[in-house]
């Protein structure tokens, strides 16, 4: 197994894909955190007003101590998660496209070993991407968010752990999707369209027209984003077990949406649901590649 993992690492490091995806990951995580950091300063200014403090007291929330910098962190991290997902798609679909999958399977003792080595390798790369994403989102947050809105050390550590976990799961989701689809272009384009357009529109339309507030808490992109975003939503009293009864459902959903986690039940529930999505695709891809023709 060790030699198979080394071979997988060598495949990644001898191509341009890993750094070609890492560069836009860093840039977008930084830019989104910078942009949302500027927005959160306006939110922080409003929270310091007497009107906001009265509303907060009515809802049982101390608004002057809210760590609004979590918004910048969540949006910076969530946009960055698109790229480890694409990296995962390349794991198996890329080999089918380059016709190297035959060598991969024939040089391993069996396909289970080959796929296990890929899984371990891409878990490691997902963690690497996660640390980088959290790092650049944190940089953007520190640069732009005023000190009253900066989260404390406990929140930073929670965000780091959640961001790395989300990145690992996004990578495994991509591996499974690429293994099932067997097409790098098809899986990548469809993922981007679904994540950036289709699911967001679906969640908005179903909430606006149908009053369905929980949809984002069960769909793939919503649950992936909720792993990090729900930490901010919970800090604002809009997710988890501590949602005040005095806040109506519409206000809760809007706060969740602002935090980057519309419909999220909690960060850990988002993680569990997305694990189920990732394992569904990864398991399906695993099964499909046990018998697939590689000639």
C-alpha cells in the first residue's frame, strides 16, 4: 500500500493540476474574505446602533459581541472548497481521460488496493488544500474586519478544523463523482454549474415561493457550505439548538443565508449529511470501477 500511495503522490506532483488549482483557490478565498470583511464592518457598525441593540435584547442576543468576522471567513472558505472538489474529480476521471487507468489497475495487486491508495492520497491533499484555504480566508478577514468583529481563538480553531474537514470531504465527493461519471469535463462543468447556479437558485426559489427553509440543509452544496457557515450562524443564534423563540423563521433563514449556510441545522449536522453524500458517490464510484473495462 505504501508504494501505491507514493505512486499516487508522484502522479499528482508531476502534473500541473495541483498548483494550477491551488492558485485560484488562494486568490478567491482571499478576495471573498476581503469583500465580505468590508461588508461585515458595515454590519458591525449597525450592530453598535441603539436600534440594533434594542432588537438584539428583544431576541435575547447581545449584538455588540457578535463575531461578525465569521461571515468573511465562511464565504472565503466556501468559495475555495470548489477547487479540492475539482482536484478530486481528476483522481480517477482524469486517468480514464489520459488512458493511464489501465497501468494504475494492472500494477496494483487488485483494484481495491489501487482505489484505497487513491482515497488515502486525496484525503491528504484535501487536508492540504483545507489548511491553505483557511489560511488565506483568515488573512483576508484579519486585513479587513475591524477588531470588535474578529472571532476569538476558540472560533478560529473551530473554523480551522471545520474548513479542513470540509475540504477533505469535498475532495472525496469529487473522487466519487469523477469515478462514476468517468469524464473530467462533464463532471467538472456540471459541478460548477450546480454549485454556483442551480442549487442556489433552487434554494432561493423554494424558500421564496414555497416557504421551504430547510432545503439548503440537505442538498450537497448547502451541507458542504454549512460545515463552516453554520458555525457563524450558530454564533448569531440562527442555527443549532439555541435559536431564540423570539426570532421568526424568516429572520433565521436570512441570517443563515448571510452566514453562508441557508437551511443549516448545525455545523455537525451539515457535516454528517455531506459525509453521506460523499460516501454515496465515493461508494458508487468504488463499485463501478471494480468491474469497469479498462482496455
